[in-house]
């Protein structure tokens, strides 16, 4: 159990670190287009050429097949080898939008291109886009979770602690929120808000909307915890000593909800990442050219693209990996919570 | 009967609450359907103002809500600006398809997941149980969008099922039997996607609720009396375990409707989903509100069905209902 938790947390930390330092791990800028390389397949890594085996992998450049009936059939140009170099300087970027640098983990000399996950319709490097898109999608999921849990725990605490009509009206409202299928609700709320905004404002809007819809369930759960611990003996004793409401809540009641909030957080983050991805997939979220996993996947709504260019499914794979790790962690937290309470 | 009446009143209150919530949100909305027009230099501001007042969008919130309520009572649910018709008939023509898809998926899900869950719980720790647990916990954690896209990719790639739309191009010329066949062929893929993602959820719950009852003291006592395992399971465990499973029916409907919206949009099924998405993109406010109301209506309806079933199956609920007055 312990080791499993440790492994999961380490995986999660690694994932977030890679996304946070996307600029370093990505060889190119996510918005740079290569109009001569639309839908280029992933570059193959080679170790052997005519002169024998090399320990350092190298790549060939893609050239489009002359006279090919499709504009996107490519072949390797064996005339020139581009060995892969590590810790090279490439296009400059701002690390965590703070520190301007041009260091990249790997790259090849120009005019060679290393496109490990191929390119999209505009010839943009898919790997770089997955990494930068992950930044936005995952950040949106985490921020929305934070909003939902904050609002949920404040309202749930108020309802559970003060009871009576406050409790009843708040729980009535949660019932309203829970009685709607979330995707319909999400689309509905999104419909009332402006469509085309700057990326930053879209981001805040999306997280706000997702968090606003999601507060009801955490609120109910927190209310339950507060309600059950409100009349415990130690709380009554502390009240007898003259503890204020705020003190009682902070010191004695809310710590009980901590495990619950942790479990909820690990459950909600992947769900809200998926919510952001779904909205952007529908064209209601983050707009081009800024990548997000959702708007990257939205090109797959054309069946011809979906079938022919399998490498464009990588954002979906990244989403699955993220969700599976988070859900496994949620399972661990949940079973821990259960074993504490019994 | 009184129990059901109370539930019905609650459902209606819920629907009214949802509509009020929707209107509150519209009040906060900064833009409107006419925003795009405003950018067009050929349309004068007076025209837009006239249109706004024609559709009553310049009225205060309460007046609009009152008018909408009146139109809802006439079964119109307001007026779609983009389609220039009352909302409800428009939605209903699409909702039929959504209902067809979701009820098919719901039935199949329950037909598959109840036996699977019961069996897995009965043979706890067996091969089947382990496979089911592993597969369902994986499927539950995979986002619905990914399942949809992946299965669609497989279906299109290997041309397994009909993809796109609900009918073939020559649908009108087919005989009645061939028509049915055609719709079923088109229904198969979206329904399969929904069943797959919903089964994963339901199986876990069915398994958990059967396991809980299997561990109850009275079952252990019955086992001590030497009652056969099959009789124990069917006579003593399942009726009790049915209660949480039936309550789940209402909840599962929410997931099913959300999933169905996604599947409809991606697979091109002509249900509510694409319509709502389009309305969202063109900011056709009353159509969006109508769509939300329809989905709420389905949810409430599903919950009522679950309540009736609970009343029929569970004597504890009957007694509770009788005691309440």
C-alpha cells in the first residue's frame, strides 16, 4: 500500500514536472508551422547506415513523394543524416513563463527535423503540442478542482454547521445542480458566455464554469462530515471552553474532512481535465493556435483524418495516462479513508 | 400512492428550479445572439434593437421568465431565434432519436451488467471477478471522449459498422423491414460505445451491493442453516441487493445522457446533442434552455421510474411510505 502510493505520487510528480517544463522537453515551438510538412508521420530513429552501427541515433528528413496522389505521402531522404544531439539550443522560449532560455533536451541540426510524434495539418510538431497542450489542459483541471472544492467545502460547512433553513436551502440548490447531466449543463452555461476571448480569459472562464458546476457533490460530502462531527464530545467540550465557531471549525471539525477532500481532489482532477478537453474538442474552449489536448483532438472529427493519421491520437493517450494515474491514486486514498473510518 | 404523488411534486419543483437557474444564468450572460450582427456594418443598430424587442430580449428578467413560463405551459418552451420556430417541437423531433439511443443503451447495459456483477460477486476473487474488476476500473478512469474517439477510429478503420447519421442515403426507398434493419445497423456503434462505458460503472456498483448483502449476518445465518448457495443467492440476497441497484438507475441516466451527447456529436447521430452544440455555438438562448430542460426532464422521468420500481420491489420502501402518513 505504502509503496503503491509512493509510486503513484512519483509518477504524478514526474508527469507534472514534464508538463511544467514543456519548453525544455519539446524540441520546437508549438505554434511554428512547417507548411511543407503537413501530416508528416513520426520521424524514425535510425542506428544503422551504410557505414555501420552508430550508438547515437540519427534521423533522415522527410521529403514529399513527387507525383504522389496525396500531398501527404512522404519518404525518407537518405542523402543526409541528422544525428540527434542532447541539450542543444533551439528556438527560445520562456521556462514556466519566467525565465527566457533556448535550451532543449534534444534536437537536430537545421534543416533537419526531429518529429517524434509526427505533425498536424499545418506541419506543427505534435510532440511539442502535446506537451504544451498538456500544460493548459492539466492546469485547467487542477484549477477547476480547486474552485469546486473551495466553494463546495465553504458552502458544505456552512450548511452542515449552521443547519436549519440555511442547510435546507443549500441542499435544495445542490439537488438542482446534481439533477442535470453534467455535459448538457456545461454546454448550457458555456452558451451564456462569450465565445471568442483571449487565451488567458478563456482559461479563467473555463475553470470558473467547470468549478461552478462541480461544487455540489463536494458540498454534500463535506456537509455530511461536518454534521457528524459537530456534536462529537470533543467539539462540545471545546465549545464549552468558549471556542468560537471559527475556531471549532478550523481546529476540530474541518481537519476531519481533509481525507475526504484529498480523495475528491484526485477524483475530480481527471474528470475536469476531461471536461476542458471535451469543451475544447467542441470548439467552445481554448482556441487555436494555442494548443490544448481538446482542440488538438478536434481535427479527428473528420473521419478521413481519424483513419489516416493515427499519430494525431497522442493527446488522447496522454489524457488516458493522466486519468489512470489520478484514478489509481483516488482508489488508494479512498480505501485508506475507509480503513480509517472503520 | 401518496408517496408517488410526493415524488411527482418534487420532480415538478425541480424542473421549475432548473428553469429559474437557467434564466439566472442568462441574466449574467454578457453577449447575445445578435452579437455577430452587430459586427456587420450593413445592419443598422436600430434593426438590431427592433429585433431584440421583437424577441422580447430587452425586457427585464422576470418578465422574460414569466413569458417563457407561459409558453412552456403551451408546450412551446420559448422561441428559437436561429430556426425561427417554437423550441419544443424542434427539440422533440431530435429528442426521439436521443431517447432511442439512450433507452437501447440503458437496457443493454443492465442486461449485461447485472448478471456480470452478480456472478463476479458470487465468485469473489475468481478469474471472472478479477477480469471484470480490472477491466471496469480501467474503463471507468478512461475519459468518455477517448473511448468514443478510439472506438470510432477502430470502426471506421476496419469498416466494421455503419458510421455517421442514423439512416442510409436511400432510406426512403427501403421497405419497412429494411428500414428497421438500416436504423439498427446505424444504431449499433453509438449504442455499443455507450454500453461499454456505462457497463463499467454499473457492474462495479452491482457487484459492491451484492457483496455487501452477502456479508450480512442474516445471510451467514441462512448459510449456517444449510440453505443451498443458489437458493440463498436468488431468494435471499438478490431482492435485498436490488434496492441500491435500482436507485442507481436514476443516477446512471445522468452519465448516460452526458455520454450520449458526446457520442451523438462525434458519430453524427441526429439527436439532441448536435442541436444543443449548434445552439451553444450560435448562442440561440431559448434552444439551449430548452435542451437543458429536456435533459432534466429525462433525468426526472428516469428517477420517477426508479421510484416506482423501488416501490414495487422493496417492501421496506412500501412500509416507509405507509408510515409517513
